[in-house]
C-alpha cells in the first residue's frame, strides 16, 4: 500500500494531484487544516493537509479485503494523529510553549517592531508642535528639547511661541565676558582645531586689537603642530616657545612677562584617559590662570560631548570655544555643548582663514541660529 500526504491550498488541487500521482482508485484517508511552519506561518492563513492511500498490487478478493482492512487501520491511525495534532495546535495558538524560546523571541521582536511602527505613525507626528519639530531638525538632544518646551510653556501666554522660544534659548546660551589678558590656555581632544584656533586668536589680538601677544605650545606629540604654530608666529612677528617639561613651562612664561596675552596651546588628550588628563593638568596649573577654554567641535556626537565635558572638568575650564560651525548646516550642537558643560561660550570658529574665521556671538545670535532665523554660511 502507498500512503502519501499532500499540502495544498484547496481540495480541488488535492484531488488533481492525487489522481495524477496515485490514480483514480486512490482513497482519501483524512484532511485537516494546518499552518505553515515558523513564525511567518504562525500568522498566515491556514492551508490543507490531505492524506490519500492506494493498494499497489491487487490479486484476489482476499487481497482486496486485506487492503480494505489496512486502509481502515491507516484511517484510525491518522484520525488519532490528527486529533493529537489539533490539540497541540490549539495549545500552541493560545499559549506558545515555554520551551519554544526561539518562537517567543521572534514574537517579541515582531511586537517591538510593531510598537516602533506605531510610534512613527502620522497621528503621533501631528501631536508634535512646530517648535518641537524645529528643535529636532536642528539636532538638539532629547533632554534639551524637553527642557526648552517645558520652559516655553511656563512663559506668559500673551507672547507667541516664537518669542517664547527665542527668550528660552537665549537664557540657555550664556556668553562669556572674560577679558583676554594674561595667560590663556586652550584644552580639548585631538582633532577639534585647537592649534588653528589659537593662531586665529593670536592674529585677532595682535593684528586687530593691537595687543602684545606671546605663543607657547606643549603639543609636541603631533607631527607638524609645532611647525604650524611657529609659522603663524613668524608671520605675525610674535614670540614663540616650545615646552617639553615643567621647568621649561616656568621659563617660557617668565620670558614673556612683557606680553599682555600669553596664548598656550596644549596636547589633545582623550577625555577617557585619566592619566593623560592628569599630566595635562600639571602643565595647566603651571600657567597659574583661570582663563581656560575648552575647545569642542560642533560636529562632535552628543554622547561624546558629554564624555568630553566630564573628562576635562578636572582642568577647571571656565569657557567654551565651539569650532567648525562651517562644517554643519544645523546649530543645535551649540546648545547641546553649552548645556552639558554648564559654562559660557567665548568664541566660535567658522572656517580655516586666520585670523578672520573666529568671532564672539551673543545669546540672541545663538538663538537665531538654532531657530533657523540665521546661518553661518
């Protein structure tokens, strides 16, 4: 006897295949609806499983009787099997087995995916205010957006939302009033543009403000940094010293005691390397100044900003310089950095030109940049 199972979408399809493969004398033993295996099958429409049988050799009536008995037994066996299968299917559909961790995992992933899709529906988007959308588009971090929206709600209702937003952002963007006198130290991670920034400051102070300026660098690790700064010093005709040790730091500062401003460039250090930061701190303390500026690029990721401002706190910086604003089209990073550092903004840089591409901006100008009322380039 030949017994075969067919997985089909309809009984017509089953009958066609049975007749073609087993012949017109084949007998249908059972039929039941099942689901395809796997997570996709769990959520799909049921399909049909049909079992058919046929005796492959027929010699006499006795053989036929035996064949009929065999089919009966097959039917009984299939019925019991189908009954158990139906029970299992009901259990699986109502409550997936606790042992089937893979299925549960796939279902949870699908649930999370559906939840994410629901969170991005147009209905939820419509509930966001125009101000919230504008702040998000300008890359303010989530915590800061909530802070701005909360403060805006607390202001006088007679003002429109735009006015309230401008006032709120201005208060969150303090500007430094520190004078550029005595020793001025620039600190910050590698790649933010400290050396170019200090050259711009030297040019601005010596060529525009007509102050007597001196340049010191302790950035002896980076190839070309010393030569670059020396070239700027030669062009501007200002004294320049390279420092390798603590003793040389004292000597260099003493040699420039007649200068109104001594600009000190430092080595870029990872904020995560506490040993390197401690070494840098010793040099900064030798400068004996409270005029210390943390330099951060506007293109720095929000998570990295938090790590940098926290790691450099031991240097007691009291101002922030934000660089490379010409390399971004959104300016929310200004507020993200100031909010994380809790220090005022002293300068921004907007390009590579020395000394032109550095300037101070007001809190009002910061607000205009973030609200899209103005741009750098």
